[in-house]
């Protein structure tokens, strides 16, 4: 039997070539038997399987369960699934690299099924036009587990359900898996779906893109995961949703317009809006947009002092970004009450202290000039406060409370509300 294509890795005994076992790659001939024979031979020899560029039609599931790597030519090697089944099934650890799995018209099932396996590297894949999920990563029993798998450089598009589906709904464990450079676009279901329970989590993901998915962008139901640099836009229903089983996840978004919902507990979502100029700096905000009856509180606090005497609590600072270059302005710190709907009222901004504390505006390094009895101290030698300026008509529309102060711009007078009436100070 003559070699169809010789490579340096094959010469070193690391790979067998699928075409040497009768695979044609012409997109017409059924290559199922040849692909299976080549994989079995590579497994027996404990070397990898190399699949040349071409389109390889297969009509029953390809099962890769011998712990050997499979490598193709990225974007040039296509496995074309025809029939109602999950296309390629991976159940043992190896490196799987560089091919497309396309679904033919009228096919069923997912494109790539990764099941009950750990320590795989699965990369440089294109998953297209499957009736089910493009990538289905699942456990099949309460005692099953999948750990430390690495998925990277994967495009999953135009599939009948989800682009990527992580399914732990039966109660197994899927932990410490990573997803890098994943793009899920124009799927009928969700773009990226982590479905499961408290055993499904501790994952890491970066550079995940979900756009124009009809069932939603990204759903997270697990625990303790970190996903950064997520670009989620133009999905139907929601761009990001954390369910009520999601706990202690850290999410960093990188989209200028996004809708997201957090029904879980102790999740942190950082929304970094895109900016057209690096020098201007990005807007940084943590604003959980939660679609439930009462919005959840966000508490940010510095650490408590130690148990010993005189151990003060930690300081909490909110700082605008420093200017860069020449004549740049410092970043603004915006503190806004929550937006209202309808006849509701906008949220208030409350500043509170301890029993003997002072609220200082304009102070430097804790400087207090008003003494221990001062509750609100405005510290400056170059600026003064400006009281609200109202016309007499506007002033009279107020519900007065003793102690209120304002400037009546009609009378050109400072006034105080005293004993039930507005009185000019001078």
C-alpha cells in the first residue's frame, strides 16, 4: 500500500493517514468504513490519525475511544455527517485538532459529542448545520465526571439547537474545564449553554462570542466559574442569564449594548463598555439587571479589622482613572440612584457614618476641620457650596420642612424654612 501524503510526523511514526485505508475525501463516496478502519489501525499502533484536506462523507457515528489524537487540516478537512445521529463521539483523552464537522441536509443529532472524558484538548474546529447542538459536552450518570478538558478556537454556527451545550443535568461532575476563543453565531437555540447543577462549575472561559442566536446568548447554571472578555450581542430574549442555581461566578463582559439577568447568588458581573478611543478610557460599572420583583442589593465593602485592639477597618476608595498624555482630564466618578419606571421614584443616594463619624466632602487624607460634633464637613479654601436656586413659584410648590435652605432667584434672597414659612436670611 502506497502512502497518499507523507509528512514529517508520519515519517516519525506518529500518525497514520486515513487515505491509506481507502478514505477518498471526495464528498460523494461513503468514507465511514475507511475512517473507522484507519482509526482502529492507529489505535492498535498507538499513533495518531491524520485526515488529509478534503470532504469525507460518513453515514454512522464515528466513535473515537482509543486515546489517540486525530488531526486534520484546519478549514480544509471536512467531515460531512449524513443521517440522524451525533456525528463524532469522543470518550477518551487525546488531542483532536483541525477539522470541520458539517451536517448534511436533513441530518439529526449534534455535531461533536464529548462524553464522560477528561484531559482532552479539542481545538481548531468548525461545527456547522447540525439539527442538535454544534458541540455537546455531557456526563451520563451521577457518578460520571469530565475534568480538565480544554476547548479552544471553535466556531459553532447555524445549528438547530445550541452552539455549545454543557449538559450536567443528570448530576455528574463537569469541573475545571476551559473554553477559549469560542464563537457561537446564528444558532436556533442558545449560543453557549451551561446546563446543570452545583457539581457543574469551576470553569474558565475567555473570548467567548455569542451573537444572533434565536434562543438567547449565554446561560450559566453552575458554580464558581470565571468567564472574561465575553462579547454577547444581538441575541433574542437575553444576551446573558445566570439562573437561580448559579453561585459565586465572576463574569466580565465586553459589549457596548447587552441585556443580562442574574437570578443566582453572590455572582459578580463586570460590564465594561466598549470605547472608540483608548485614551478616553472605558466605562466601568457593575449593574446587575435582574428581572425579578425586587432588585437584589450590591454590597461592596472593605475588609473588617482584625480581632486585636485598635485594628481599624479597611478603607474603601472609588477612584476615577488618571489622565494620560498631555493635558488629559481625570476620569469622572459617577454615583447614580437606580432608574425609575412609570410613576416610581428614582433611587436615592445615601451616605452614612458610624455613631461619631463625619461625612467629609473635599477632605484630603482624612482631614476633618469641623471637630468631633460636625456631621458633614465640606473642606476647601477655594470653593464653596451652591444651594439650589428656585423661582418663587417653584419654591412655593415645595412641601416645606423646617431647616430647608435655598436661594430665591425671584427675590434674590437666601431663605430658610422656619416655623412653617420661608424667611429671608438677610
